C-alpha cells in the first residue's frame, strides 16, 4: 500500500496522524511541514504571555519526537511545489533548493489558513507582526521584549481581544483598533460587546473605533494613522484581522475550491485520493476555524482512511474565547440567519439568545458569570440544532 501523506503539522495534521495510528499501526505515514514541525497547542499563542510561556514552553514535542511517537517520517522546513494527481505524487523543496518527489496512496491537505493582511500605507510594514504559528510567536515575542512597550492591535475580533487581554495583563500598553465600532462585532450582540469592552478597558486597553490607513516608522517605534485622521504611537503593531483558508496549492492541483478547499462529509475533495482537513477545508459548505470541529473531523477522517467510511458530524460546539477579564462563550450565528437577540444583563454578566421567529434557539453569547456557569452553558448547547447532523 502506498503511503498516507499529510501536508501540515499543525493541530489538524498531528491530530489526524495520532487518530490514524490508533487504527493502523503499519502503513507508511509521512508528514510534511513548512516550519520546524514542532507539536504545540495553537490556542496557547494568544494567552501565552500572561502564563509566562516562551515558544519552547508552548512546544510539546520536536519533529523528531513526533516522528518517533507516530512511527512516521516528518519532513520539516520544506515546501510543496507540485501535486501531480495523475501520478499521485508530491514534489517538495528544501531550504537548500534540493527537491524530492514522494508517492502517495492518500493525500491530506491540512495546510491551515493565512492571516489576512490589509493594504497599509506608510513605510513601517516591518514592524507589523502577525501570529499564526509558533515561529510567528517567536518573532513577535522577540519584537515586544519585556513588558512596558506599547502594542497596537489591528482588529477587535476573537484573536485581537485575546491578545489585548493577554498583553495588558502582562504589563504592556495596548491600543486596540476596530473599524466596526465595538469588540467582537460579528460574534456578539451589542450588550455583550459592551461587557467585553468594559472589561478590557479596566485592564488599560484603549479602543479606537476606526480603520488603519498607514503605519510609518517613527524613531524606534511607529506612528499609526487611522481612518478618522487621528494618529497613535506604538512600539509594535500586531495585525489580527482574521484568517483566510489556504487554497493556492489545491487550486494549482486543479481541485475544487470556494472559500476553502471543497470537500464532502468524508472530507474528500474533488479527487478521490485527496482529502482536506482543518482551517483550509470547506466541509459541505461550512468553514469552521475552531478546535472542536477540527477534532471531530480528524477522528472521522482517520476512520475513513483506515477503511471505514465515516461522514463527519458537527453537533453544536460553543466556542470559549480566552479573555479572563470577561469570560466569553459563544455559539456563533451564521451570517444572514433570520432571527433576533434576546438579552438578559447584569453588569458584565450577559446571557444573550439568538432565536428564530418560532422561538427556536439558533445561537447564544454568554459573558461574565454566565460564561462560567456549566449548567447554563450545557442547557443552551443542548437546545441548539446540530451544525452538521
């Protein structure tokens, strides 16, 4: 039997490899990584500072350790330059320019997502950082150094708010820029956003509800120009606007793509020998860039690859946002869903239910004590319809 090759050694790639090895201990398994191949928990990247975590502390195992654990070959710091679907091969290129062609029986694209980079004017782009993997985290930690520096965050969504909480709690001065007028605007109703904003402000976060038009060098720091004409000084800029599924490799191979790499519920792409998993995948029209859907998909795909065709199912899977100053649990409402928010609130404690006209619960947002109340979370999650039954 030809090898199973997994492109990507992030949470998706390594989780799939572990699940597959539980079912098949003998088939040749190869993982290919653009980075150093270390295994780590990506969610830790946005709250590692306040926990005193260096990159080495976040990393749980080296590429060599993972190769031993998985009885696999792990190629690190290599790029895939070609997928030849007819020959069922992938060509990879190492940093020294050497290349190698590897045959596969099944190929899994677990290549993740790219950080969206907005077009910015000015000459300070070198001081605009993103954190999407462990190597990014190393660069960002090096740039900010010890606490006390000023960090401007572009984007008040999930990652932006998590970093704002983490950096502020670690002694950094944080300026958060969000053009949509409130934090977490696509996930929370206004009252819940206000609770989060109040919590972050209590840590010292300054909010600017505008866009960023330019970042210019200014001595050892930068001067950031906002869309309302104001300027803000900072030492470092962190862009946390959002993620876009990586589809370029799939497109070059002639696979069907839309927002992500299109798959059926078996995680199978338009090629019967190629699958997609994690942030890069669009499963039956859904792109879900959260940990729980990824884990469910990895378990299902492992069974399929081991010979038991297993369609993935997504129950309701609420998302916990790591802002300890104001805990948040949200079950996101799909865009353009018809319905309305019903809100109960007491200070920072908000219980918001998004309901259809017939009263059915379609989503919810909890902050403060509601977000830490297991009974409330459980009851609301049980009342939700499955994301993919």
